[in-house]
C-alpha cells in the first residue's frame, strides 16, 4: 500500500506525516475527543475561546465578559460554552458573535451559581446556535 495519497485540492501527493496529522484532526473533531476547558474569568474584558483546544468551555464568572470570540473552528465542529455566575453573581456576558435562534444571544442569568449554556456548530464561516439552556442551578 503506498505511503502517499493524492490531494485533489492542490494536485500534489500527501506525505505519510501529513496523512497522520489529517487523520488525527478528523478524529479529534468528529469524535469529540478534546478535553473540556475549565477556567475562571476574573478580569473585565475580552474572552477568546480556541476551538482547536477544546469542544467545551466551562467558565466561572467573577468579572464581566465585554466581548467573546470562538476562534479556529473547523467545518461541522460543535462547541459548547457554559458560563456560571460566581459567588457574587451579577456579572454580564457579551456572547460570541453567532447566528442565534430567534435572532439574538441569550440574556445571561445574574444569580450566583446559575449556569447558562449554548452549543454552537461551525458552518465554515459562522457559528450557529443549535441548543441553549439558561438559568440552570
């Protein structure tokens, strides 16, 4: 069996290491084998969620998220973002730019301990909301 396969997109042969990398990336995104990212957001400001590093982000709010971005998405990739209000509550979230069901991002719960979760799918250009759960305690 040959170690190289033809890449139809740019008409060149792929080396074995390129095939291995490609297969690993496909498995990671299709099977969802990435570990979730868990963190606290403690400074008012922007939040970037790197979809090449995780498919699920669990963030405890101890400050306001003034803007949020999901970067490095792959066509068909699903990402879940969950914000939990920290002990003080009342923190605001500017949700990532996306196509939201009903046309707008959710209103963030402000009660301490409550969690708001949105799951997105990447269409190659935009993140699209496919599910939400707001105000879970």
